[in-house]
């Protein structure tokens, strides 16, 4: 059996839940609430700080396939989950449990951004997202569905680096003028070079194979000034995963984002001076790359309609929501028929007026 950690109320011993609204821990049984300092484990800062080099040397060959068995400290039941789960709930007693082996030693995260959006605020965000969508199926978003959604801490790699770049552009300038006989257009062609350097901090890339990368990118940005030192207590009341896609595998995505940002900055710095710009040469290199491992808050909402799943992601810190909405075909047909009838009536009225 693997080791579990749970967080108990100092007053009555019942499970504690972290409140995103208050930023404190609440007991659902005696209604007490506590600061993190009041409930944190004695070993919260004792673990080795995550270092990618140390991880590769010591634990990079670990297996993350199959299932793992845990023993719930509250009711004694056996809890079976997959190998990447870092925090969950006991299905028998509802106790919040944290999988110690996935959050300590060489794989203890460097930091965490706690949830700032609670379930009440989540309901408002989802409701507003569907507001005004005339073709959205009725009751697609319901309170009952949203209340079942669990907040999820997902693993992210944060890259820091220095970038040097040189780019060349084929550019044009256009001048027009007229005289009493003709209109003239003069196009001048240039070759423009641009070079410089930029420093980047906290470029995020999700480290979960099961998460859609584009969806995770789309709910950015996160405010990293709110990044806290990692402590297991923040996971109380939430589900969490550890990384199963390593930092080396994710480096290409981070490098691509950095290079795209550098190229965009170079282009923007000269674009106002020319009518057109076409990239002809680009050489952007990264140096002094370092990486840290953090957990970031996300609400994942998967709803089914018409035999198809629709997935939405909500940034658990800022409330930004992204996802595709379904269309009710019957409502769409009625809506467009209504538009057609209105247009036909307008045309008939116009013809009657004209003739």
C-alpha cells in the first residue's frame, strides 16, 4: 500500500476543505475555518526542492502505467487510482486524500497557484458564457451539472531563458500621387534586418499527456505573482495530477512559443514603417534555459450533447473560460426560418410600397 496524507480539523478531527473564496481551510462539520499556518504538516518544507537534473539522475525511469493502491486513513478502505493522481477523494467516506509519493522528494513541485475561483463564481462564469447564445440547447448548462465539477490542479513546466535573435525581412513602401492626366503608384523594395535579445520568465507548458495542449494554452495567462511555495494542504478539497510528460519532451513547445514571441516583437517594431513585410531569414537561439515544476488550478467541464462530448476549461485563478458550444438543430432551424419569414415580409412590404 502507498502512503496517503489527509488534513483534519484541529477542533473536531473531520476532513478540511480549502476554500478558494476565503483562501482558508474550512470544516464542513463544525464550521470552523483555519489559516494554512494552523493546519500545515510539520514536514511541509522538509522535502527536497524539485530540480530537473536531480530528477533525471534519480527517478526518471519510474513507471507511470497501471494502477496504484492506497489505504484511506479515515475509514480504512482501499483506494485504487492511476499512477499520476496526486490528490483525490475516498469514494467510500469522501475524505480528501493526498498521494504522498507523487508530491514529495525529487518530485515535490516548486510552487502552486491556489484556486481563487470557487463553485459559486464558477456557476456565474459558465452562465455568462452561455448567455445570449440563441442556438445553445436549453438546459445545456445546469446547476446540477456544474456543482459536480471538481477543481483540478494540473502539472505545468515553467521555463526561463534568454533569447538572442536576428531576422531579415523583404519590405515595401508605396507612394501614390496624381497629376492632371494620370494617377501614379511607386513601390520601393527594401531588405530590412532586425536583431536584439529578450529575457523570458515563467513560460508555461502543461506536463500532462491526457490534457489537450491547445486548450491549456488558451486559458492563459496566469498571474505568476500569486505563485506560492508548494504545500500539500492547498490540495485539500481538490483533485491533482503529477506530470507524466517530462520537461525535456515539453521544451520544444516552450522554445516555439519563445521564438514566436521574439519574431512577433521584431516584426511589430518595424511594421509601421512599411506597407508589407515578408520574413526571409530568421535565426533565434535560446540560452541559459532553466525549468521549474508547478501545479496550476483548472476546472474541466465535459458535457454531452447529441452523442458528442464538449469540453470546457476554466482558469481557476482568473476565471477565463474556453470551449466549443453545441448548436440545437431544431432551434437553429426555427431561428433561420424566423429570419427568412421576417425578410420575406420586409421584401413584400417594399414591393407593395413601390408598386
